[in-house]
C-alpha cells in the first residue's frame, strides 16, 4: 500500500468546545477488538477449525 491512503476516518467533535480537532488529532476507537475477534471466529468456523455448536471447553479445557 505504501503511502497511499486507503481509508480516511475523520470527524469533528464539539465535546468540550474542541476547536483544533483536525486530521492530525489523536482520537480513541473503543471496542474495536471485539469486532476483529468476531470476524476471526467466523473465518475459523468457515474453515471448519471451530464449530458454533461445540462447547467452549472443547477448545479451551481450562474454561470448564
């Protein structure tokens, strides 16, 4: 990809009267890891490495 912009996520926030918020400002993205985990789980089910119908303890014995 190099230096080419693929996705540009940018918005303005008026919380706390922030006036200097621009494309270089740092912002937090909350709970983004949950979606990545869900996608990875679905891929593993699709490849038949996991099953939605199986108990968690089958794959993670300490969970039992």
